[in-house]
C-alpha cells in the first residue's frame, strides 16, 4: 500500500474514533448538532475504505474533519482553536488563520472559551471559521496532488519520446561512425544513466523531506536515467567532434568517455556547461577603426 494512502487512511481512522466519542455527547452539549448533521456523519462512517484511492481517502478524511465540528461540544471546538493558535507560531504554514481572518479575533475566541462565556452564536462563528480553513486546506492539497499526477503523466509520455530519440540518434551515429560505435554508445548511455540515478539517490537521501517534494520526485526519477543516457550520448558526440577539449586531451579513450558521460548524468551544471561551450558562437572581435 502507498505510504500516502496509509497516512490518509490513518487520518480517517482518527476522525472515526473522534466521531464515536462525540456520539456519546448529549444533544444539549452540542448545540450545532442537527438531524441532518447526524445523517451526513453516519453516511461517512459507513463508507467502505478498503478500495479507496489516495484522493478519495483524503476527501473522506477532510470531510469528516469538517463535519465533526458541527457534531462537537465547546471543548472539542476550542481545542481546535488552540491548535490553530499554535500553528500560527510556526513559519511557512499554508492557509493559516491569519491568511483568512483577523488574528485578534482568534485571541478573542480563545479568551471567551477560557472564561466560559461561549454562546451558541459564538460557537457557530468559531465552527464556521474553522470549516472554511479546513476546506481551503483540503482544496490546496487536492490541487497539489493533481499537479503531481499531471506532471507524472507528462513525464511518462516524455520518457517514451526520449527512448525513441535516443535509439534513433544512436542508430544514425552507428551508421555514420562505422564499426565499434555501438560499444561506445552503450558505454556512455549506461554511464550517464548511472550518474543520473546516483544523483537522484543522493537527493532523496539528503534533501527531500516534504511530502509534496517526494510525491513529485518519483515520476521525475523514472525519467532521470533516460536523461542521463541522452546526456552521455551528447557528450560522446562532443568528444568525437573535438569541438571542446575535456580533461588532458585523451578524451578518445573508453575510460574518458565513460567518466565524462557519468559526470554529465550526475551533474546538470557540468552537462549544460559543455553544451554551452559547443552551442554558443562567440561574437566577432570589434575592429578598431583609425580616427580620421
């Protein structure tokens, strides 16, 4: 099972446990509870979660989170307000209270809760604001997952395009270059793919910690070896053409070809630097005209 799906289902289970506890409350302790809210919550609790997708699991979890506010007592709602106040202190939080409402009003609501001066109207206001925050966060999370899915779709298509172009270019290089080129093509392709894969491994180990980054990285990592192989093939063309001198001038050896292909796959700045040296045509030096 996918880790993100596990997280979403865990969140669903947490809200289901909270709902069962809130069902034990008397109606007078939950002034916003209605027959309609009971029906909506019961329908959510009876959903089959065995075959849910990631998006469907998050949708149920987020809907449960909003519906519980209508079903809860003052203590539950004000615990959520306390959480929002703590969340305000953390930098980089998306859709925080102050992004949508006046922070001073949050402090006022918390003070009313501490003093025990919470009326039904005040609780309704707190629930309305919290539900809006939860809805904004749910929509933002859905948008991020959609962007990641669309990116994965595009990269999957581009992967096949890269394979086709790599094979076509390799065939032409072999035909024009004569015998022995297939070995060089295979060598630089594998070396470039190895460098790109190793670079991606280091990135996962050392840099990627946020869920959004990890969600977007896997589709890119599937294409990364192909990108490295193409970079290795381009480096082979550069070495064979003699357009750029790399290393100590012995770039025609198989070891040099493999090393430079690996570096091209591993380091994007190295590869782009080589391409820039080949592609950029220097300006003609200005001619100094004699003053007349």
